C-alpha cells in the first residue's frame, strides 16, 4: 500500500483512485475544471512506522506470515513502544525489545501529550514490568491462547491505569473500544486499495462510504 488513495465526490458519487482521472468513471464527464462536490483529498494511511512513535500499543502481522499483510485472517502480534520507539513484545522466548521490524503497524496511542509525569516514567515502568516472572520462560510458559503477546500488552496497560487510579480494562472491552475500530478502518482501506489497484478507479454511493 505504497500509493496514497485519493477520494473525490462527483454528482453524489464517491470516487477512489490513485490519481484524479481525466473523466469521471461513473458518468464519463470530464473532471478537469469540473465542479466537484468535494475536492480531491488524500486518505491518511492506516499504517504507521511504530519506531517513530512512543508510548503506544502497536499491532503487526505475526512473523509466521511471510507476506506481513493485514487481511483479516492473519495472526497478529502486539507490542508496546517506549519513548524512543523500541517495541517491547512477548514471545515464546520471553520479552523481546525490537528497534526495527515494526515499520508497517497499526498504532494505538496510550498516553496524551500533556501527561508529562507518565511519559517521564514510561520507560521505567515498561522495563520493570518486562522483568516480571510471568514473562520469564523459565517461570511461566507462553500460551498462544491464554498467555501471549496481547496478555503482556493488556497487563502492562492495566498497570499504568492502576498508577493513574483508573479502572482496569478487560480483554473484551479493550479490543472493542481501542483495537477493532482501527482494524476495521485498516481492512476497509486495504479493500479499497486492492479494488483501485485492480480497476484503476472505484466508485460508491455516498451512504456506502462510511469512515
């Protein structure tokens, strides 16, 4: 998904393309100089360079997926970035600290920019948490269903919430409120991208074009 998707509206039809076409694919009218309901805009990519982010939950295809694509069926791997973009993630061998490899990820920011005290101590909290016995393979075995990379991330997030005096999240609520909205946006973006790549342009009725 290297090329940006451009969205424009012409005669109440939303058109997606990689570059503005000379004529509307729906009605055949020339678009150069035409009055568009919405001017062409470039849609923001749903994937980010996780090593250029901080204090975030990051999601990427698992290493078992050589294509490293988000297609709605691939196994996903999650981690937590520190203030320098190093991604801490839990594997069968314990906690890994990656300075590379998460360049195409879904990023869920966990800290507001004005939370200076938390940001200042984020790396300390993350490093101390990573040394817990529950993440040491000599003490606790990795389980793909019940004790995995997502368990590591959610447990750390709840440690932070406890420091802030806030209610902890369970797996279901955190997934529904924070992860699924971003994954659905990514899956929709990917579907449009593949359609435009295959057909050149893709047009839909406005009521079907929901962000």
